C-alpha cells in the first residue's frame, strides 16, 4: 500500500511560519498532482493548495499570498511553505497524491498545525 509521509507540523504563534513536507514513493510521484488539504476543528476538509505534474499551482483564496506549494521531483517530495499564519489556519493538514488516469488517490497520515493568538 502506498504511504505518503508528512512532517513539519507544530505549534507556532500568530504571524509565524511553518513548512510541511510530504514524501511519496519515487515510482508514482512524477505521475501525481500533489495537494494539501486541511480540516479545522468543526469544519469540513478543504483543499488548500495544489501543484500539478507540470508545476502549475493553485490556492484557496484564504491562503493566497501567504502559502507557497512546491514540488521537488528529484526528492519525490512536495512542500507547503506557510507564512503569516493566524489562528484560522489551525487544522490537521493532509497531503494527497492524485493520479487522473486511472483515478487513484493516496493520503498522508495528517500533521497538526496549531497557531496560537
């Protein structure tokens, strides 16, 4: 079973920064769009940022200008650089690797990000 390995979560004060990492098996990484989702307390899971196989990126409005998603194909790792964090960003962050054809989705175990006010 394919397992994505996440790291980088933690506790940070408002205005601080964190960088999340998501390592995937090299055999699939180059075929996958990489996504970061999050689920805050009492909220539905939402798609935060995406980086496609070709490198194009997309963000939910609430993180535009603060978060940067990237991928390193040589290391089979995706990153989410989170800057200017505020308490609304508190959530469990999940890494997702998505293949369109055939449709496959792989998930990380989740990493907690807590932003204190």
